[in-house]
C-alpha cells in the first residue's frame, strides 16, 4: 500500500459539501495547527490495512471493531470499494474531524453507516465514536446523528443524538425510542426518553401500536444525509502520509540508507542479510555515516498498539547483530515488506552512546524505503 501526507491545501480542499460548516472565521493558520504532518495519518493507514488485508491478518485496534465485523465476509475488492474516510470540520471550530464510513448508498436502509469518528483534542487525535456490532450510526447534520440498535427481530432502539462538545466525547440524546417485550404477558411495550438509556424506569411509556412506533423510526431515517466527500479506500493515495519525521535526508543521522543499486558503484565490499523467505524482496543498503557505529542490529517488529499521540508501539527482537557497522562496508538487507505497517527495523548506538531505534517504511510512491525513528518510550522488547 501507499503512505501519504496531508498538506494544508489538501486539508482545505477536503473541507466542503454539506457535511462541513466551516466559514470565513477559519483561516489558513487554523488548519495549519492540525493538518501539518497529518494528525490522522496513522489512523487512516491502520484502517486501510484492516480493509485491505482483513481482520484475520490484522490486529484489530480500539476504534476498529465495528468495521472489522462489517468486512468479515467481504472480498478485498468489495471492502476497499465500499468503505472509506473523510476529513471534514463538522462543527465549525476550525478543527477537522475524521470520519470512517461506508461509501455506498444503500437505498434499502436510507442510511450511510459511520464506523468511527475522531477529532483533534490537545493536539492529538481523540476517538469520539466507535460502532459496536449491531449498531447503525448515521449522519444527520454537523453535530447530530441517528443511532439504531437491534437486539432481536422484535425489539430495537433508535434516536437522535448530538455531540455537545467535540473536545470531550459527550453525546446526548434529543429523542430516544425503544421497545421491550413484557415477560409476564408477551406484550410489546414502547418507550421514549431523552437520556439515551434503554431503561423503562426512567422513560415514558407510550400508548401506541407497532405501526406508529415504526413510523417514528422511518421519520428519523429520512432525515439522515449522505456524506458526499467520502473517499473510498480503493482510491486512497496522495493525501496522507504516516511518515512524521523522515530521517532519510538528515545530515546528523549516524547511519546512511541507500538503494541496493549503489553496489558496484560506491562499494566493493558488503555483507548480506536475508530477513525472511516469505515473498518478493525489498533490498536496502545500510552503512555508517561516520567511521562506524556500534551494537548494530536488524530488528523484527510486531506492532502492538499506539500511544496517546498516535506513535506506534512495537515489540521487537534482533534477527541480525554485528558489533560494528562500518562506513565503507555496508550491510545489504533483503526483506519482505507488506502493507504500511513496519515489520523490520534497526538499532545501533550513536556517537554519544545512546541506542537509537528506527523502523523501515515505504516512501510515498512505494519506490523507496525510509527510516522513521521510534524512541525508548514507544516500544517494548520482545522476550
């Protein structure tokens, strides 16, 4: 897959259609605080991996459970073409939200399911909503949503909900209806409240029949709106970039990453390490930028989680080690790279004696490999 970067221009272009309420008060400087380095890149990339490679091969993270259930029996092509994302300022606070939703329009349910919703709070992505299994969550307007949950063929709940504060995920019900089967006589009873809780004791029982109850439901459904600027994952490219701090061109980087085509041109001696035998190989050259670095290792990485700032947390173990990596004798690493989630990296001690950790990522056009540093606070050692 590809890794992408959101620019200020892209962020502004994505804001629009009837889903956004941003106006002239949102100046370019407002979006620069949130669009630079793509605050949502890691989240969207992770959802792409889930859709492209399936839940069986993907560690389902917080926020992804509803979508994982929705694509469970779909082909890769179906999943990529039927689900996508939008980055849109929903409530006009000059902070764009991230919406993960289905991109097709199902006329039978007249509702476009949203599976996850995020905002930026304290300069970091914050989850506002995650769809549980069996729940339908659809867009009405900038802060209001329709929610439907089915417990059985005979009983279900639905209503209008509104986010009262995007900085804190507080959502309140404007109208909430549900029905329950009376265990004593089997009669279905109908209820209404504005607290959003399926609790008969805190709700008003309605003296209505099934047709009227279903009519309430249909009235809510027809008020839902489609999110016109959703982009499906099959088109994912060009906007987002998970690489926050590329080290490829940093002059102070203690090691140098080069293409394997440099062999025979700049180097007459080199070592070779083949990391795996799983498929087509990507080959890179690693050498020291100074005379040598010490305690060099190639690492096998396993993504376990992300921290509060969206940084990857890895378990890792060395699969190749050498006491010194020299400037004029590089290491040729052959490895299989799948998707955008790093599976290999390196570590070494720099000139100050500090151990540095880097992961291999694909570049934005999939033609090159880049090194991204992760620190001691965002990884755990695999025993």
